[in-house]
C-alpha cells in the first residue's frame, strides 16, 4: 500500500516569513526515506481554524497520512492538539504514549510534549514537535505502526 503524505508546518513566525521552515523539510525527507509519497505541503500559523481547514483539505486531496510539526508544547499559541481533537473521529493514544516514553530517554523535557495521533476523516493525523530533530526522532519511534493505522483510517480491509 503506497502511503500518500501531507505535511503541515504550524508556526506563526515561519508562516509570516520571519524565519525559514525547517520542520516541514525535515519531515519530508524522513517520509521519503520511509518510501512514502509526498502529496502536499502547507505552512500555516498557530490558528485553530487554519489548522483544521488545512488538515481537512489534505485529507480530501487523498493524504492518508498527515504529519504536522509545531504547536504541541505548552505555550499560549500551541493549539495543535486542541485543533485536531475538535475534528477527530478517534484519538489513538498509543502513538503519543510511545513518542513521549522514547523521547524521555533523550530529554526530560519530553514530558511537556502533547504529541498525538488521531483519525480525521479518512486520514491518520500525527502531531509532532516543531523542532526538526524532535519531529524526525518521534516519527521514527512510531513509523512501524503507521501503514496499518493508515489502512484502518482509509477503511482498507486488514487482517489484524
């Protein structure tokens, strides 16, 4: 099964052109190394409505996997988890649990992350940190479960 990927960078400053987006390109490279096809990319501010609109748009375009980077911390503009939860069909807590547990082996600050995974429409949406190395590391921790989760999101018959 070929996985079609959409990548969304969520950052007020990067979307305003105040600095270069590094998270999106890092995730694109990691996704391609997994053999996944990049279908779409977007850069949006930390705005709940824009995040939701972009996720739904990428899902309609056929992205079975949508990776977001940014907005998963505890700052006042970090709204990515809330934006996803407001439109999800179901959250998949194991993804967030594994990402935090594995990241705790690297840094004690991982406990502050609110990374998560959920099914929105027919897509698996995974919210990753904004720091490029953290986003790629966390994706690596969960990559093995992604193909099956995408198949379930897209209602492809599986034998589990």
